[in-house]
C-alpha cells in the first residue's frame, strides 16, 4: 500500500514527531510510506517551550515533505493537491489537539473527495487537558470524513464515542519506545549525571500543572524523613519554573532534587531512565502517557496515579503502583514501600510481559487490520 502519514515530524521536536517517524519506519517494511509534515506547526507566540526544533538527530531515514502551515488555508489546499498526486491507499492523521482541527479537517475532506484513500485517525487525545472555547466544534469538524480511528486507552475511546456516532475504531496501547539507544548500568548513568545517592526516582517530560509535579515535590519531605532519595526532574517547563523552584526552597529539599529544565534529545534519554530505580508520574489528569512505554523500554517500573488510561498501562502491584491523584502522602507511601520491600526486582519480570503488549508489531498489525477492513 501507499501510505501517507499527516503530522509533525523532524526537524520539529516532541513525542508525536518521534512516534510518527517510528511508525513510518515500521510500516515501510511492507508498504510505501511518506510523512507530510508542517513547515509551521504553531506560531511562536502560542508555543510555551523554548524552541520547536529538535536539537538531536533524526530517528530514521524516512521521507518527510513539509508543506502544512497550521494557520494558512492556502497551504492546506497545497497539501491536498500533493497527497492527491501521490495516489495513496491510506492517509493516517495523528490527532492530539483541537487547534489542528480546522487544518486536519480541511485536508481530510479534500483527500476524501479527490482520492480513494481511506482516512485513519490515530487519537492520542480527543478532549484536551486544558479546555478552550470551540474545542468540541473543531474536533467534530476534524472527524467529519474519517473512516477509521485508533485510540490508545479506554478514556479516549469514551471521548470518541461521545464525539462521533457509531465510530469504526480499534484500541491499542502506545508502543514501547525503541529509539533511545542502549540502556546503561545505573552506575554509568549516575556517574554521567553526577548523582551519587543510592536511591533515585525520576519525573520525566514537559511540566504543566496537570502533570502533578507539585504533588511529588510536596511528598518529598515525607519520603526524606524515612529514606534518602534523589529526585530527578527532567523536562522543559511549560509553566513558570520559578514557582516550582520556590516550592523546592520552601520545602528545604533543594539538595535532594536535580532539575534538568530542557527538552531532552533522543540521544540523552537513556542516561536519565538508566539512572533511576523507578519513574513517578503524579498526574492530576491524563489520557495516557508516552513516558510509561519509555520506562518499560528501559525496564523501569512506574508509580503513577489513577487517572485516564494510566491504570490500563501500569498493572498495580505487577509493573508498578497506582495511587490516588493529588495525594502527596500516597505518593510518599508508594515510594517508601517500593524501597522497603525491594519491589524493583519483582516488578521487572512483569515488565518483560508488558513490553510484548506494547510492541510495535502489535500496533502496526492493528493499523493494517483497520485499513483492510
């Protein structure tokens, strides 16, 4: 089949660009695949991070054609004409934000009208974490001409059913990230980071209030009262960094927290996950998280909250621990129990099984089945 993936791609940065590149590479083993990407994804004044450009190297040598300007309808028309000329059998859109609803809806409508391609949407989010006026209308417009959907959690499945009458869809978890190189020993990784503590926990990913870092920081004094632990906070701040640094100072935990406040290139990811004993996701709300499969890739268990699709990916007491959201005491107890009862080794055997469920082979097979139905 000739398949075109519409979505963000290198040199633009982020998890979705990485997922699109990896998906294109896996599909290209059996199909002719190309990514049609953005020449401008967001205007700079709407982007909360430092830069939209990936500082690292491209993951795979896959064809990428940047045409789309998210705010320029003339580029949308050019994209339709380009896709039409390729005569694809399937066009796959990655949908995660209503901001792109008008753009994607227009392109999907044009492709549907001028080609015989099936339209498939990979839905990371349908209802955004931070709601804005018009989100629902934009999403409905984006979904008007979609033949098939793939969702990554039951939470997103329910959001889809609330948005689309009788959708044709399948569900598959986000695949394990296999693009971050080899795992290092803990000793190697900690030496590279200048971390000498015996116990190390990791918060990874860009930082917004719904990710709950404030609750993990609040849990640290309770943890430190019984066990010396180093917290690595690794990711770019999309909120005011100074607010979190003030909380750390007020709690008097600065010497126990190492902050790396930057976007982490693929080549750098391994040392942070290799250095930790467990990844902690104290989210207040979520659909799913790409951090979980990355943690599993590096054979690290996860302590997370009972929100969205996270309990579907983390099996409580098997591959990690599930706690209530917004509860620093529950986070503290989970971390302390993890070390006291030496749960890392026990969780490790179950993570090996979880990695099979999160395999790219299963994910691609689900997409191929949807496109053939």
